[in-house]
C-alpha cells in the first residue's frame, strides 16, 4: 500500500518517528496548527488497512465532542488517502467500519466509563487507543482505566498494542508532564515528542503571521500556542483554580446562588458566556458552563441564551456593546444589563475574583485554557506589573462581569413615567 500512495505528499514532514513508532505509549504535545490530530488520524486509517487484526478506540473526555473532532478528522483522513469507499461511516453512534474485514473504529467518552470497560470487537483485537485533547482528562486514574481495556494478545508476527496521546500543554502542573515527559518519573515504554506549527507546510501566510505576532503581544502565551512548551504558573492572574468534575445541580441545590456574565466579540474575538455557582459564605466559585464562539449575530446570541435556559436569568454583559445588549433584551432576555466600567474597575474585579477558590468543570475547556494563560504584564527588567495582558481573556472578562453584582453597587436610576407609560402601551395595557 505504501508504494501505491505518495505518503510524503499526503502527510507532509515532521512526523516520521511518530508514524513508525511502536512504543506502548506514543505521546505528542504540540502547538496550535502543528497537524498532530490530522497526522494521527491519517496514521490510524493507514494502520487499520495494514493490520487486519487491529481495531481502534478513540477517547475524549466527553463523548459528545467526538463527532465534531476525532470522527470528522478520521473521515477526512479516509478521503485524504483516497480510501473512503472502503469504509462505512455511522455518524449517529459514531462508528467507522473497514468494509473488507469488519474492523472497527469506536468512539467513547470518559463521561461514560461503563461503555468503555465493556467494549468488545468481532474481528481481531482492540489493540489501539487514541486519547485526543488529553489535557482535558483530570487525572491519571481516569486515563489508566481506559488503558486497561487495551489488553490481550493476537497471534500475528507484526502484532503490537499502543496508546496514542495528543494534546496542547496548557500547564506544567498537569499529570501528563510527569507521566510522559519528565525523565525521572515518565512511564516505561514511552515515546514522547513536541511539535510546532513550523512542521505544518500547509499553513498559509495569514496563519503564520498570526502565530508570529503572538511572540510580540504575549510572549508567555506564545511559548504554549506557538512552541508547544508547557505553560508556567509564574505571573498568572488567577492561581486559585482547580479542574474538578462535579454535578452542578447538586452544588446549586446547596448554595442557591448563580451568576452569569458575557463578553462580546465577532470576527477575531469570540462571544463568551460564563456561568458559575457562587458560594459567598465559603468564598468558592463553581464554574459549570461556558459558551465560546466567533461570528455570532444578535439572533445567534439570543438563541444560545434560550437554548441554555438563561432567558430569565440575570446576565451582566460588556457595556461597550450597549446596542447589542438592548437588542438581546428586546428579543426576550429582560434581565441582561451592561457592566459597570470606570477607572480601576478591571483590577477591582480581578481582585474580587482572586478572593475565591475557583473550581472549573472539565467541560469548560476555553475557561481552563484562559486560566492557565492569563498573565500580568512585565516591565523591561522582568518585574511583574499590576496590570493583566489584554489578550485571550474573553472568558475571564465574562467571569468578572458575572460577579460585579456582589461588590459594585449600582446607582439607583430615576424612573421615567413617560417611558413606563410607553412600555405599558407596548404590552397592550
């Protein structure tokens, strides 16, 4: 098959060792745009066809994220290799079957561990597992539960088993670092490597310029996003956070206090929404929901709020977009209001949030990323300044707006009788 395909032309360079490696653990941390996910998808489609005994289990932290990521990447890989006609795609499960033999590519999430431990295949053996976005997996224990499913042997001269792990390295505190990268503690039989956007020959000039610009605007974040290096905790605006799996409704039942905040963007910046349970007595924040999306129009934002069931909730949004707030309110979100801005309001809000222990649900992936990369500025001598870098902080801004009501008193506005009369008339009263 290798002779029939121009693999170099299809997959490009930078991954030769990764492609041929047969260690039990094959681990890649990388920058954005380093084609690690696409290359892994190509590699596994190739291996399924090459090894008739093999089957693949694809794992993400949450099962519903597979369809938009790993399933799509593997379907793309079939087309890229020109072999899509040999595979059957079942999007509803999702599941992919190699038609000549019946080998399977199965997709699961760690949010349903029973479905993982009970997996069986009809042909060959479950020999490969791919953990995509493994940074979202909170603990080694959750990871090892799936690894135990890759067991047994098969009578074939080329047989081997392998766990592939791909992720972006947001923090050096994560268990992935000591498990697969630190020489003193890494597991035996491990191949680990780091890739960057520079190995991706298919990035266009606009993409490359955006990465290069980050070195100037936010060098600490560029180490992660551009170089695939570990995020360092030094200089973080918020150090008081932890990723924890919790059932938000049980926590809300105990506390009975929620807060919602929004930051608006469009072309280059996302519109974000942060939702947190606020335990004022114990000074704890439990962030349980987020939204993060570019290019949202007013109607899109309104529908998103309704879909989440927040149309009657108090939402504090970026007051720089007063017209947008008014449009959302008129569509049927009556309690949305603008944030209070003024001299020192940003640091006042940050200092208030710093007074809490922050617990983040693992599904809030953009919030987790920002918490790990939102840092203070430094002067030329490297001294930390009491001012955050205004970059990649859209979830953080939304969180700050959400908590305004607990520490900033709003001025009472005089009621306008004429305005009230017009509102009553509009309601037909």
